């Protein structure tokens, strides 16, 4: 008897065949290597109705739901993408609660709509596992769904920025769908490995900080909402095996130049002041252009024609544009603060 008879053809592909056909980058090949073999959990991709229902629960807009459902990979037409879906899902499941290995950004796959939505199908496939993991961590049901709703926000914002549906390179979603990253009220966090060296601004060797993210389109960053979120994070962290001893934040919102433009009482500056900034500036003009204006540009320099198009209604909008026009740059910067659970 041919024992392959019941195994779909895509399951019998090898990583090197898939890598060649899809022109996968070396870091993607490396990250898939541990889960590339034929042995692993048999995962089921949700059927059309289930996927539709889950997508709605994941905060997706109707348009993104429709393009995702229409871009379901087909075992006969897209065997390599089916293989990649399965192995990417296995990878996340094998890493629940630990950051996925290698370069964490999951780059948009080149190709048509199926490729551009492939990772959405990966995230739908691992959903039951992440939900269980959230319960183990102590997240309540609302917190779990609010965390996973990052998928809907990413789909909507990538579609608006690019003018076409599907996901761009995503660093945050593999964190979310491995349960490493989660949202608690106004802020989102990601568990970090233990810190091993001495000389850290706030952590002692063996301790770990939660990395803080500021989701957009979620209302003002009020101190009260931040306090509630940090408190809840510390409460949850009591149950984590790593000794959490504070928070880190790496963002354009931590750029200390913002204090030269925004009032001391503004939410952004009050948020910054919680943290002790380290001088690790990484040039990132793209960050405020993307996060404040929803625009992307190619190359290292913001095109002057783009600056001319940007609205100038708020003090932050004027600061971002004026600073660039004056020849300045914006930076991602890191800050830390110590607090024990
Ligand atoms: C972080 C955020 C919620 C802060 O908003 P906030 O609570 O209103 O912030 P502040 O009180 O400090 O606002 C100060 C000024 O900046 C303006 N401002 C803040 N965020 C703005 C935004 N996204 N777009 C335009 N203007 C903004 C405010 O309107 C205010 O200006 P005004 O006094 O002229 O009205 C908001 O900037 C945001 O959603 N940013 C995107 C998320 C992001 O970048 N995350 C980090 C990814 S690394």
C-alpha cells in the first residue's frame, strides 16, 4: 500500500523546494528549519464559516474579511503556500510564550492576494492554541480577544497605507500569535528573555522587563489608562516564571527631542517621563510619518513633496514636519523603568 495515498501532495514538499519556489529569504529558511520535517501536530485550517466568524472577532473590517476569505490557499493551486502556512503555524505553536526565532519580522510574501494574506491564515490556524495559552497566563477573555484584535488593526492600517489589501512585514503579529505579546487596556506588552549582563540601566542579571507598545487608533494616552495597564501587567507577571522587574519601551514616542515641541503636560511627554531614556538613538524618520500620518516612503530621506502634503492641524503634526524641514531627524529611542510585581 502506498502510505502516501492519504498525505496531501503539499505535505510531501521539502523546505528547500518551497524556499526555491517562493524565493524565501535565508532568515525565513533558518527559522522554519526546526519545524520543516513531516512530523508535527496535524493542524486544521478553519473552514470558511469559522474563519469568517473568527475574523469578525479579531476586529477585522468587512473589507479585510472578504479579501482574506477570497485568498484562502488551495492545496492544488498553491501547494508551497499551503506548506508554508502549516509550518509557520507549527512554528508559532512550538514557541508559545517565547518569541519566534530568527529575524522576528515576518515579511510580506511576494505574489498575489493569496501570498499577501497567507499569514492571516496562519494566525487563524493557531488561534485555539493561543487562546488556551492566554488562559494559562491568566488573561481574561476580553484581554485575550483585545490582544488578538491586533490582527484586524494591522490589516486595516496596512490596507490604508498601501492602497491594497493584505499584510505587510509584521513584527508584532508573530509575537501576538505566539502568545508572547498581549494587550492590557491602553498598552500592549511583550515578554522578554531574562537579561544576563551587568550594567543594564534598571535590570539586574536574571531579571526581565516587559517591552511596552503603544497601539494607535485607541484614544489618548492618558496617565490613568497607562497606570491601569502597567498595574495589570505587573499583576499578571507574578505568575510568569521570569522575574519581571519593570518595563522597557523602544519607540519614536520615546525620542527626547519631542519635549522641545510638545507641552510638558501632554500625554506623550508624561508617558516619556516614566522612563529613563538611554542614548541609543536609531534614525527613524519613517516612524512618525507612518504612525502620525499613515504614510510610507521609499529611501532614507522623507521626500519634500510628501512633507508638503501632510496635514498641520495639531502640535505633533507641526513638530514632525517642521523638525524634518529644519534638517532634523526623528529617532527610535529606548527607555526603561523599574517596578516590581
Ligand atoms: C500615542 C498617542 C495615543 C498620543 O496621543 P495623545 O494622548 O493625544 O497625545 P498628547 O496629549 O501628547 O498630544 C499632544 C499633541 O499632539 C497631538 N497628537 C497626538 N497624537 C497625534 C496623532 N497620532 N496625530 C496627530 N496629532 C496627534 C495632539 O492632538 C496634541 O496636539 P494639540 O495640543 O495641538 O491638539 C497618539 O500619538 C497615537 O496614537 N500615536 C500612534 C501610536 C504609535 O505611534 N505607537 C508607537 C509605535 S512604535
